[in-house]
């Protein structure tokens, strides 16, 4: 097949280099796309969307309406806006149109309103007919999706305020905010080397490998102590050793990035190289042009020397072809260039064990026989008050709550740390900061709730030294016979797992939200933000039992129990399951309240000791276990 734009990738180090390549390719009318991690809220479209939505909430404000009309969405020019304002009949029609959009927004939602605007104003065709229109349209639709997600429980003016906050404090590290590609099917891709990690492209161009950002002795720089590996910051000590160490670390990082860049091509990689100012400080010069351990200075490198050093890479077969750069104005095609024949591929004669795999609770649960789905709890009509039951649902909201509980000191809730962290976590999750007081009170309820019927223990009482947050684990699985495993589950009333193979080898992996010690016993906690209903009765033992089975949390806590059982068996002298393991607690956060105690929102289970031992044996007992 002929080479198309979609086969080509240009890898760069910085956003400045990316913009430079993008501008030059567009000047040459080469269609290209820049893969960036910028936030959609940092773009011009976000500001224009804000002006339109703000005007729809204040249609009587003529200045705000004018501001909205000159956006890309309405497309008015200065002349057409002046003409509209001079014609009372036309202006009244425009105001009536905007009032209609506002009514649709309040009645049918933001998405319905925006689609009506797209159709009536012919926005799609108008944008696509202009340069960069596909990028703009993609951004508008992306913004619409984020606004729709944030609109739950929000009034129109609250949503406009939220959008303004995102524009002033965009979070490009949040995946949901990162710019989406408009269409990259046949476009030359411009990608930063950092983002290209793990990717592969048919043909790669590396135009800036000679570039380097040296660390200057008179600037503030960081390095690591060569003995303790602690991070050090030099703010002007003038110590040559510090600067030398920082330059070594800079070169090491450049070498790592060079490796990434040179290994992204599937078929062919082009790079520009030659005598360029400061190129002797680059990672590629360090690899190609060293003599007696030092890089040869750029002014001592002739074209012949550069060619010879590159030719040394062709040891045994021609892997690298050296072509002089054509002078400015010459034809791009060099008659001297004759692509070398592709290297012969080696024949793989080994054997790959496809029966070995890494499994987890979620993977096993996806193939498990599902438990009965609990019936939805009756909802209260028009429940618009802000409470734990109306708090946004979904993975972003769940991650927000998990992050708070993993980070905060339970004994300091409520307090300054929580007051500062809660709004930040809400912003990152794309949730309106108006929820901050609700979340603060909610967290206080959670840490003040008794965890067990026969104990006064609360999360608030757990010191940091007795907590192990986000405990990751891997434990080996050696010839796990799935019929035997399912037979053990059935004996104890658990649903079976339907695996793709009757034999499982490899590793079981997972992360336990919290392991804590109380007295001589260790406990497992898993946080669940599931919405089971809009009242505390939906979080009593009966509904919790159904939720545990429906989502296969029973399988999850058995795996977690085996993992902690093995961990304690290796680490705790004289470990005994009966004396040292206190059980598993699933905290359904929406149902926890100090007045209701452990009978609401908390599922506490201590798997039978014989069951845990049999599962441990079934997985294959690792060496070194007590």
C-alpha cells in the first residue's frame, strides 16, 4: 500500500517544537494533528461557550447578548451585529430565539438546547467550511459532554459559574479534560516523546535530536545525592560538583528519551543530524561521537567524521543509511538515496506459554455467574436537595471519595486539611465545589460511625501507624483447578466462576483500600460509593447482602482475605488466622451515620478459617509461608 499521512509521526521534545512543526507542515499544506495534553478548558472554545451560556441566563443584558452573538457559535460579524441592533424587529427575534434556548435548557436539558442551537444556526457546516473548523467542533462537543456531566443537581447559573472556574483553573492532568482528536485517520501525527511511550508508528521523523537544554551553573537546579539519593536543590552555591552531577542526570534522562524516540518506528526512522551549535551536549552525540570517554566538540566534527561514526552502526548489516541534507531550494528527492533492503526477520522458534496470565477480582468477576440484581429502591420524586444520596454517581465521584479517604488523617476530620483538600478533589473530579460542605459533613459521619456491634471502634480512632492504605498485592497461582475452586465456593454458598480455561496459572493481583490493626487483630476495609437508594433503609443488611452478591464483592473479599492471610503469614511472628484476622468490612459510604451504627451501611464478614485455608491450598502454597 502507498504511504499515507496517517503512517507518519513526528516526535518532538517540547510543545514549542511541536508548534513549530505544525506551523511549517501547514504552510506546506501537509495535513497534520498535534497530540497534546492541554485541557479543553484552556482553549478559545471554552471561553466562547461560557459567553453563550452566560448570555442565556441573562437575556435581558444586551451587552452579554452581543458578546455571545460574535462567538463562532452564532457567527455574527461587527457589521451584521450592528445591522441587527439597528433593526428592532430583527433584534426582538434574536432575543426571542435566545429565550427559547434558555427554556429548552431548563426543560429538556443542556444537550437538547445545544443541539437545537447547532441545527438552527447551521453551526456544523459553517465551522467545517472554515480552517480548523473540525478542531473547534470537536472541542465544543467535548465541552458539552463535560458540562452535561457537571449539570446534575445544578442550576443554570451554577453551571455557568462552574465553567468559569474550570477556565481559570484548567486541570490538563485530568484525562476527561484532555483535548480529543478531531480526526487523525490520514493526518501526520506530531507527538511528544513522553506521550509516545508505549506507542508504535510505521514511519517516524525525529527532527530535533540535536536540541538540548543545558543546566546553567547560575540558575536554580536539582540533582540527587550520589550516596543517599536524596533530592538536592542548588540555589547558587557555585559548586562545580553539584552542576556536574545535575548535568549527568540531565544527560541520563535525555538518553532515556532518545531510546524511546528511536524505538517507536515499525519500519523506518528518519532523523536530522550534523554540526549544530551545542549538539555535542546532546544524548545522540554522546552515543555517536566519543573519543577517550569524552564527546568530540562540534567544531572538530567534519562531515566525513560524522558519516564514519554513523557508518559504524552498520556492523554486519546495513541498518542506517546516511544521506547529506539537501541545500535550501534543492528538490526534496535526492537521486543519491537508495533505500537499503529491509533487514531479514528472524524466525521465532521458542514457545510462549499462553496459559500464564495475571488475573484480578474484576477479571474473575466479569466471568463469574452474577448474583441476583437487587431491585431498585423507591426514589423520592424531585429530590433536588444536596445530600449524600443525591451526590453525583459514577467512577469519577467514587474516585473522589476514595482519594479523600486515602489521603486524609481520620483523626483530623473535620479540620483544615479536609477543608483545603475537598474542593481540590471535587474540581479534579469535575464536580461542583458547592458540594464541599456536604462532603465535609459526610466524611465526619463516616469516621464517627461505629464499625462493629461489639466494639466502640471508629475510623477516627485509627492512628496512622496502624493503617496501610492502598495495599497492593500479587500472589502466585500454581495450577489452579477451576472445578475444584468452584466446588469449594459452592460448599460455602458462593456462586461459581465461569473461567475460559479449567486451569489457571500466573498471578492474582489487586489493591486493598485499607488494612488496619486494632489490638492484636487485622482488618480489611473496602470503600463503596454505590447508590443503592435515596434513604438509609436501602443500606440495611438485606439490601447490602443483595448488593454484595450482585456485584460479586463476595468473590473480591475472599481474594483479599487470602492475600492478607499470606502477607501476615510471612510477616507476623506466630501468626494465627483465628487470633489475628478480624474480618472484612465493606463500607457503603452513602449509608453510614453515627446514629445508625454498624447496622447501616457496613457489611462485616469474617470468612470461615477452613474456607480460607482450602482456598490458600487451592491457589498453591508459596514457598516461605509459615
